[in-house]
């Protein structure tokens, strides 16, 4: 139910912005290929220099892959807020972006790095993966403005992100993930310490 302030702002014709962040913890032997997808989409996003169409297509691919691999979902969480000023929404998006980028092992490998492993088959394979999706959108999105720590709600939320891309309502997109590099491992203890907001599904 919308607040009185929401109703007044709608009546005066102000634009509503939603900024939301979703956390998904996946675990199992098959999560490593998802890490490869995330890195590939991330490189494409960097090379596009922030083109929203490219970012949206990448988000669609990630969301679809996460839905297809829902048997590996272990925990989730989400947060966000509503704004009536674009600048305030931008500031909050930046705040969440900065927090996600500082999360444990969430810094990606430099795409021009010469320090890539010579024998990737000899590297340990992580059993845990945390995906952090942050978006800013225009208007309302009840499927994202709710508790997503539920299998059905989370799946619907990911489908909604895909639809928002095709509706051209997304204004900013950022995806972080931990670990970000092949060969890095994220243990259960590290998840408890660095991602305390996660709720088991």
C-alpha cells in the first residue's frame, strides 16, 4: 500500500524511482560455469562503455541462467528504497555499488591482465558463489519491492528484471559476484562473515 507521500507525489506528477539490490547464494559443484558466464558478460559490459542495451541484454542472460540453475540456490536477500528525485536515487545506487564492489573477493580480474593462470585446470573450483544485482528503475515494481528471500518470489523477481529491460525502464544496472576470479574460493565461514544479510531459502 502506498504511503500518503507516494500518493501526493504521484498526484503532482513527480517521477518515481526504485533502487534495489538482490543477493543470491548458489552452492554446489556446478556453480563454476556460472562464474564463467558472469565474467564473460562483465567483460562485454566494460567493452560497451556502459551502453544500457548491452547491459540489459547481459542482465537478461544472467537472470535466465540463475533461474535455470535454481536447484543450487541456498540463500537470498534484498534491499532497496524509493525516491522522487533522480539525484537521490543516483546517490543511493552509487552507495550500493560501492558496497558491493568492496564485498569479499568481488573485484574482477583486469581484462588486460598478464597474470592469468597458465593451467586453469589445476586451480581449485569454488563450491560457493554470491551474485549481487543492483538496479535503478523508473516507476513501480511490486515484484522487486517485496521480500525476495523465498524461492517463488526470487524467481519472479529475476523474471521481472528481464521484463523491465524490455520495457526500457531500467536506468542503471550493476552486477557484482564473489568470488570474481577463477581459482578463488569462498568458504561457508567467509559467507557468514561477509554476507550476514543472507536468509536461507
